[in-house]
C-alpha cells in the first residue's frame, strides 16, 4: 500500500460509523444491539443509521454542526450517535436525569 491510502484507511477506521458499515459487510446477521427483547443486527443498524444520516442532512445539518440529543438509553440513542459520527457532526447528549437542574442553574444556554 502506498502511504496516502494507508493514511486514508487509518482516518476512516477511527470513525465509529465506518466500523458499523464494515461489520455490516462482514457479519450482517450478528447482533449489534440487544435491548430487552429487541435485537438489531449490524445490517439493520447500518440501514437505520444511513436513513437517520440522510434525515439529518435533509434538515441542513452538516459536518461540524452540533446536534443536541435528549433520550434515555435506547437503540435510537445509538443510531443517532452513529449517524452523527458518519456525518462528522458533533453529538451532544443531555442526561435526562439532570437536564432540569442544568436549565434551572443556567448551566445550559440555548
């Protein structure tokens, strides 16, 4: 391999979104997420993150933008995180248990 291609692969491999794509190609039927009785394979997770990425793009969100997320721990939280990673969007999660306190003490600004 030449140095440029190796550098490109190294950069891609540091993106968690790239790894989901890779795992969906290598092990499409393996479980990526187990949540209660729900099972989501790597293939399904790749499809869901692609759809969410397209939706984020359609909302005008682009690389470097910040997306604030307030969700409990659930598969959709992971899907949004991975979609943001794929796009180079900064994922800003809010803890649902402390958000009220952060707003009340003005630690959070809109």
